[in-house]
């Protein structure tokens, strides 16, 4: 009902589009129990460290989630209601696959036997996890409501497209945190801290050179994808979102650590404290500076959120100096390139290569020992094979 009211009365959209949106609201509501059930089943497999099975199903479901709506749009046109049905069906197929995998892993009695003694503990822990899981996405999506109210639906599209494109990078960090969670849940304080520090270093090594290069490729890629008019508007915003996504991947580690310590209430309370401040900041920034101001408030919220989670989980933030220096350099590049969308492709590609290479020394310095040894061993094997 709340979504129906907001879309019916608050957003500045055309009458034709408003009708499509209101018709899709029940499907949006139906997607919640589907996503919740899939999360429980996937989490159960990861708790048993069945990562290959869980990731195989996740990849299949994600591919269907992309291809089925595209197929429907190609065959019947871009009708929002039909696209929603196709998307929901893709998630439902993924749920069926997860259920079958859990059935094999836990036995045919799954769903018929449950321990009432665990109910209170599950509700206490799961209640706070649910609260954090609801407030967290609202933090992410609240800026869209503000932008839609202040500027209109077209501005929401220009703001959202680059955000969603670069946020796909966080999937790698989420996979790593899912793999670490079962180990952290049974590790002592020293082991848990080492897992967090090594995981953070590994994320820096994996993400930083890629992000450094993508900052220079954002303009040509956005123009290629969305056309000159829309792409040139999305690219400057996309750079800031890319920086925010890069910094936010590190937040997965303290978040997982807090959950593994049985402290999900801390996460929910932090998100709840941030929410009114973030909405007020977005409102003022968009009112005064438009979308450009909104993306910087988004980045600021991500930085505060990540640092706060580390302090709450570990009372410190490992490699904080290196992260802050890298963050500052990325921000300087994003500001300097804001009005340079006319750079030729070859210049963008060359600068991207140089930026990626320039970030390699820092990545090599922070690289965990196990990762360095494995990488060195692979190099020696390849070198020996080529030499032979």
C-alpha cells in the first residue's frame, strides 16, 4: 500500500507510465518472499560450505534474470508488467534449484522437521538481520525517492543506470564474505581478525587496478552503451559511483564479522542512525547542486558507513592510510574528468592502462602472503612450461 500511494501521488511521471508502475506494484511485493526464501536456502548451502553448488545456481538464476526479460521485451515490447513477470519467474526457477540442492544436502525430511527450541534464538538473531537488511536497501534507494520528487523520473534514470552498472562489482566481495562467514563463526578473536585483514588486502588487490582503469574508460563505455546524450550525463556520475562501490566492498568484512559474532543489532542500529541524516543530506545536495551533489553525498555516506562498521567490529581499520590515499586520488581523477567527455577513445584506453599499472605497486605491497605465494607459484609453472 505504501508503494502504491507513493507511485500514485508523489512521483512526477506520465499518466501512461504511472499506470504500468501501479500494475507492477503487487509483483514487486511478491518478489519479497521469493527473495527471502532464496536467501535462506542459499545461506544454508554456504553454511555447509557448498559454495560451488550455491554459486552455480546463483549464476544460472542471474543469467535467467537478465535474459528472460530481454526476450520478453524483444518478442512483445517493453511492457513493465510482462518484464516483471519474467524477472520474478527467473528468481522462482532459482528458488526451485536451491530447494532441490538443500533437499539433497540435508535430507528428504527438509521442511517437515523443525526444532521449536531454536525458534526464539532464530527470531532474535534473524530479526536484527532482517531489520538491517531492510534498512540497508532503503538507505541505497531513498535517494531515488528524493530525486524523483525534486527533479523527476528522467533524472532518476540518469542517476540509477550508472549506479546499478558499477554496483555489480560488489558481487565479488559478497561472494568472498559469504565464504568467510562460516569460518569466522567458529574462529577465535585472533583468527577472525586475520581473516578480515587478509580478506581486505585481497579485495584491494583485485579491485583497485580495475577501478583505476575504469575511471578513464567510463565516458566511452557509457556513450557506447547509452548513446551520446544520455551516456555523457551518466559518465561523471558513474565515476563517483564506481569509487563508492570500490570503498564499499571493504564494508562486507566488518559486516560479516559482526554477524558472525552474533551482533547484527549493531548493524541495524548504525543504518537506522544514518538514515535521517542521509535523506536530509541528499535532499539539500540535490536541491542545491543537482545530481552531481547527490552522488557525492552518496559517496560520503558509503565512506562513513564503512569506517563505522570497522570501528564497531574491530576498533580499527586495517591499512587505513593506504585506503584513504587511494580514495583521495580517485576523487581527484573523478573531479578532473567531469567535463572531459570529449577525450578520444585511444586517449582513454591509454590512460586506463597507465592508471592500472600505477596501482600495481600498492597492490603488490598489500597482497596477503598466501595470495603472493600462490601467484608466484603460478608464474613459475607458466614460465617453466613455456621455457620447456
